[in-house]
């Protein structure tokens, strides 16, 4: 199972709790990080790469709270040229269980699997939260969807940046909500990944600090 986390310097502390929670329940996973610095997590078993967004993007979509990391998923086919599949997990998350079944989730003929949001739609269709997403990089490359997303992000401002263009250009399969439990998704008792999207108080929660 190949998992990637990414983010800027101000959230480096969040990498530790997120990755340690993943490894606590999934010891055989391979973890990649994409950051602003060559080796910020020397004490974690990760493969880090430095993100240079200007290799792929102009400044159209960097005026957001995610700054230059907002569009990054659109370029995963380029950043992981030898991978057919990647599981992307946001840093404001805690993994609570073995998620190996997620890696084996059948995407069928879709580009990506994500959990749909409850309160948002996209042109009359369901809208999906990409905080946790399983991406078929091979199919995205073959269909040219990566280049379409990159071109769109370089010409048009989108409020939710890469998340918006994924709705536009990717075929999406519904992921069970236990893999992205947040205030935006359907609540279920079996929470395998908790996503603290848009919460400000989560870093002090006992379920989080246990992984510091």
C-alpha cells in the first residue's frame, strides 16, 4: 500500500500524528511525503520529495489557504511516474484501523474513489471530498485527465482548487464513508479514518495527541 501526505511548513506537526496513526495500524505501508524541505521528517520512515509547484502550475490557484499545495493532486501522475495507484490522505487525519481493504478497493472503470459530501453538489451531481482519495494513476494518464486538470487550474481560479477539478475531469466511484469521517460526510459508527476538515480544536484531542 502506497500512501502520500503533503503540506507546507506550518503543518509539519500534523504529519507526525497522521503518519504515526497510519503506521500503528498498517505497519507494512510505504509512506511518501511531499513538502517544502528536503528532509523534514528524518525520524519517520518516509520517502520525502520537495514540491516545486511552478514545474506544473502558475499562480492562478495559489491565493487560497492551501497555497501552492492546492492543485497538487492533479500532478500526481507526474510526481509518481512509476506508480499505477496511490492513496492520498490529508494531514488533518487520524487512522484508527487497518485500512488495507481500502487499497484493494475495486475502482472498476473509474479514475478515483472518494467519499461524497452531504451538503454540496457539482452541476447537479454529487460533490466529493478529496481529503482521502484512492487514485488510479495509470487510467488518469491513459485518459489524459491529468493534463486536462493541470490546464484548467492554470487558466481558471477555483475556490477548492484540485478538489473542484477532480469533479470536472475524473470519473468518481463512491468510497464508503468510514474512510473519510468529517463534518462534510455521512456519519457512521465505524470510523477508519477521521478527517478533521475545517475544525480548529482537533490537535488537542486525546485521539490525536496519543500519536505525538
